[in-house]
C-alpha cells in the first residue's frame, strides 16, 4: 500500500526530540521479522510469559457480562481504590486512604501523570543509572532535565546515597527510585532508601518510587521508600508484572494528596480513566488473596530458576553477567561480542536470530538486556544462538 498523502508536517520540538522506546521498538522489529517468516527468538520485552491467572480473567469476563462497560470515576473504581489502599497497608506498611490512590492505564501512565503534575521546565530529576529507558524521555518531555546517578556493576548496581547527594543542585526537584530495578534487577536495601529519604527531606525534594517488580525478588526483601518519607513520596505500582496482566493496562499510585489530585486532573483531560473491564479484573487480583498469592509464588519460583540458568550460561560463554536480585532481566557485558552494544545487539539479531535490547538506551553502554520471562527451553535456545554468534 502507498503511504498516505502528506503535506510537509512540521512536528513539535517536543516530538522531534523524543526517542521512541527501545524496549518497544526492538520487540516490534522482532515481531515484524517473525511475521515475514524469519526464525527470531525475542528476549527483548519485559513481559511475563505466563497467562493471566484464571480467577482474574474470569472477573474480566464477568464484568463484561454484567454490563460494566461504561466510564468509571477518573481516579478509578472506588472498590479498586479501596483494594489498592488495603494492599499498600498489608504489603508495604503504607497508609494511603482510598482518596489518595489513583488508577491509571498501566504504570507508565501513572509515571507520566506524576511527572507532568510535578515538574517545571528546567527542574532537575535524579535517576539512578542504568535506568528504564522511559524515565529520562518522560522527564525531558516535561521540559525538565534528567540527571543520571551512576551505580556500579561490582556493587550489584545498588545506589550509593553519596552519589545522589553529589548531584543535588538548587534546581533538583525529584529523585526516581526503581527497586527491584529494570534493567539491573538491583534491590535497594532499607538503609540506602532511608538515606535517600533523609536527603530528600533535607533538600525538600520529592521521591517517585516505581515498585512494579515488587513481587519479583529472589534473594532480597523489597522495601518501599515511602516508609521513610511518606509526605513527599509517590508510590507507583501496577498489575502488569506481578499478575501477568500487561495487556490489561492497569497501574496505580498512592501519594501526597495534592500530587494525586493534580494527576487526576491531568487524567480527566487525557484518558478519562483506565479501562473499566480491566479494573474489575485487577480488583479480583487484589482481593482474591489465596489464588493470587499462589500464582505469584509459582511465577517467582520459575523466574528464579530461569535467572540462575541464564546467568550461569552467559558467564560460561564468557559474557560477564552479574546475578540480579529481582525483576526478570540480566545485563551481560557484551564487549567480547562487539565493543558497541548497538552493534552487539545487531549481530545477535541478524546472525543469531535473537532479539535483545542494547544497553545504551538504559544508560548501560557495553551491555545488552535480556528478559528471562521466557521458558527454560527458550533460554537454552537463546544461549545456543549467542554461542553461534560468538563462534
Ligand atoms: N517495562 C517493560 C520493558 O522494559 C515493558 C516495555 C516498556 O514499557 O518499556 O521491557
């Protein structure tokens, strides 16, 4: 088909400066190649390979049958906000009243709303690196400036509060925390989070804590930084990773009242609210505790086994790979394959038929990200493909 006719559309400076999401781009490219008949294995996107558990699917179907097909309040179904509020209290020791909770179309929209509600052009936002590709881009879209805070592989990519302190300026407004982290799998200990919270209080900064991988920890305990600075911390989470619900698009956040209210105002002028059917499904995930806990525990056991298998396999191939404590990604050093990670990913895709995400967009040059949200057979085949390219 020919391209649609187009006047020369001059796009906004904002659109022109935006880098499309590398995680989404590589995954789309892999799908395209596969559709064209190529034998491509994709470990690019961070998406559970499990199906949404049956009790959650059933709640979504029942919601459609019962006619729950209209708008909900902008900030989400009251029952769901109550369930989220109870979840924050039960699992995180956080007191957010249902009115201080908002439901969004995926965790990404909660983060977007939060940044737009808080930041002015020129504000600085501290982001531990390596970081998820979307944080700096979302910050830049608001006109604020992302400032990476480096972490070291030898320290398990755990944030050093001194490194944060060294980058605080009079323009700093926010610190982003993501533990367990994408793409590092680092889980920040309570002491680190408390030190960052103290720093935030001293300099009157806000914290945005993205806890979407909360349930996927293997050797360390997840702690919410809002425990140490509830008055200035927004806690973001969602249904996608823990309950294998990526396509349902349900995220949520709890936080200081003014911040949440501004996020709701933004949402009222954009999406109007998250999908009603998905909200009913998420309600089942958060209230049918037995069935949900059973699913989460099973998934965690599977991920841990896959992590151990993949980390051992990559190290055996001579690609140094730290053992992540959480989430479902590994970040091997691929300089042996090619000094430039974009080239290394290209080689893996074109010669090995394996899609991975280059580390540069995560602030991790010389590394690539592989997701182990895939079966052991798939991971074994991925290792064979990497070996073939190395050979
Ligand atoms: N967060 C996941 C990832 O990093 C899903 C895709 C995205 O939104 O980036 O792969």
